């Protein structure tokens, strides 16, 4: 079980049942559980879609697309069955929030999937959980079984005459399978590589049927919107960025952890107040505001609202809510290398700019960090990354390129400090530190 953290500025919506034993279906019912789906059963599908659209809920998986709008793209009539997929693959480095939802409030995900199904006219949902979260799958599977036992799932749910089935599915540990079309390939039992789009999943998705795919936090937010109303939810955040967000604070911080804060919360306050600041009074160097795929912000750029639009204006992205803090002791060349190592390993290898680009970048960064760098390598790293941008089948290529480009641009001086056979200055400083017995 994860250690839960808290801060007075938190606004608990998705996390309101955390730590309250809501894995038990009885406790979940005591805490307003399954009320939202019963309310939704009495609503017209379009009314559900509009409620979610007006709430300003935007996808918590990374891209930040308006959820209700996405649901509205699903055709009303379809010869093939429609599906709702919950994306619980959560593999973005720095991101660990869906894990808490599965662990602490699994029924909220079930309820969110059911409401999405009612909105788009689907009778089947899948909850896809990252392979490394196998222990959470047990919690999720039990929650599904308990919901079936109470006849909340299956035939004639809540005596409404409607049917809804939910299946759990475990991944096998591939980051790429978090990409929505690769996830559908994986669910169909194939190798998890992406599909060429269009057609988009809303029209041709799982087994060729219209499909809604949403992140677990997105879906877990939906029951609260149905019960609390779109206006209440929208007003929690700035315009077009409704609600709250589970921010995963990690790195050089006194109090790392997952905190639920209103959308638009100030990043500087998040670091120094919520996260308790940087240990031993060290200085901030950089922040990845939304997981490893997002461009880094330098220390003088952190006075920014944490919402999709403000971060885009600041040249970065809100992404998956994984906020990684780096202090002055971090080597940005090593950080770029660590990120590239991940993407090189996770590239599915289908398209050349990503497969070769991540490999060359990793090799160059390894040599560079070890002191074998040439001046022209710095421009080459940037050039290679820029040539991956927008030239790959799926956004994994962009995800590898964007942080790298920003690190070279904003921390070029650190690359220069590694030139001419000089070893990494940060490792040299660390080696000189006295070893405590
Ligand atoms: C390489 C890659 C990995 C991704 N991994 C995840 C993931 O682990 N979880 C997730 O919800 N979305 C992930 N996404 C985003 C999904 O493709 C998709 O946009 C998301 O599930 C849509 O849900 P949302 O609208 O609720 O955010 C990933 C995208 C890419 C390109
Ligand atoms: S960008 Fe990378 S992960 Fe995506 S399809 Fe191409 S090779 Fe595969």
C-alpha cells in the first residue's frame, strides 16, 4: 500500500475516498458510491455527454483533449458493438497516480467506465492495467467481481433493463501500449504497436467497433461530475481546464507524493509549499512539469499555472501530471541520457526516425557524458531530435525529442562543461564528497 500524503491546499475530488477503505464495496456505497451511475441511467445519453463536455474535464492521460467532446465523436448508430476502454497502462516516468486510484478507489473507475458506456451507447468496457501493477489487478478484479455479485454489472444493471459487462486486462510491461491504438492491438492479442490514423478509435477502434478510450483518472473523475454538476467541476479550475488534478511530485523535494490540487495551481507554490521545497536549501535547477515527455522548465520559468493552456504558452505541457524536480546537483546531460535510455528501450521499432534516432541519441549522450564529447555533438543532438519531431507514426518519437531539445537549448552550458575529455563536473563533485561511515 502506498503512503498517502496531504496538504491543506488540496481539493479532494478523485482522491476523496483515498485512505477510507473504499476497496470494500459496502464502504464505497456508504461514501456515495454507485449513485452517479444510477443518476446517469435516468439521463439521456446526450445529456451525459454535454454534462461532461461543459465540466471542462480534459484527458488526464497526457494530450488533454476535452472528454465530453471525444465522446460526442462516437457515432450514435453502429453495426458493430461499441467499447469503452480504461487506459491504466501508466508508464510515463514520473507518473504514479492511476496506481493510487486502482489501489484506493477501484469502484470509481468501474463507475466511470459504466457512465461513459451509457453516454456513447456501449455495453462493454475493458480496464487495461499496466503489467507491473499486477498486485493492483487483484484489487481491481475483486472490485469487478463484487460489482457483478451485487448485480451492478452484468444483465439488467440496477434493474434498469440495460446490460453492461466489464473485463480486466493486464499488460506485459510496454510503455508503448499506453498509446491508445497500441493498447487496442494489445487487447486484441496482437503485438502492441500503434495503428495508422485516421480512422480514429471513436469511429473504428477495438475489433473495428467505435471505441472511447480514456485515462483511469479521467474516468474516475466522471462520477463526481455527474453528481456534483458540470458547473461546480468547471469552476474548480481556470477556463477550459475544469476540475482538479492528481499531481505526482517527485525528485529533489522534502515531501514528494501525489497531491490533488485544483487545475491552474501555481507550480512554484507546488514545489516550495506543497512539496516542502528542496532539501538542505539547495537551489532549483529544472522541472519536468508533466512526465518525461514534456519539455523542461528552467528555474526562472516555474511561476506558472499548472493547466493545459498556461503550460503550452510557457513552451511545455501538462502531460500526465508527473512533476519531476531537479536541484542544482543534477547533471542535465545525465538527465537527458536517462530519459533517452528509457525511450530507446521502449521504442517499438516500427518507424525509422524513432528506432534509429533514440538509439543514436542514447549512444551520443553516453559518450558525451563520459567525457568523449565533441563540440559539434551538441548541435547534432539537437538536430537529430528536431528531425524526429512530427516524423513518426506515434507520439513516442516526439516524446523522446521534446525534453531533449529543451535540455540542449536551456542547459547548453552544461554540455559545454563536459567537452574536451573533461569528466562530468557533477560526478566529480560527488566523488569528492566525504563518504559517511
Ligand atoms: C507512447 C505513449 C504512451 C502513452 N501512455 C499512456 C498511459 O500510460 N496512460 C494513458 O492514459 N494515456 C497514455 N497515452 C495517451 C493515450 O494515447 C491517450 O491519449 C489517452 O489514453 C486518452 O485518454 P484521455 O483523453 O483520458 O487522456 C500515451 C500516449 C503515447 C503516445
Ligand atoms: S514512434 Fe517509436 S514507438 Fe511510435 S510507432 Fe514509431 S517506432 Fe514505434
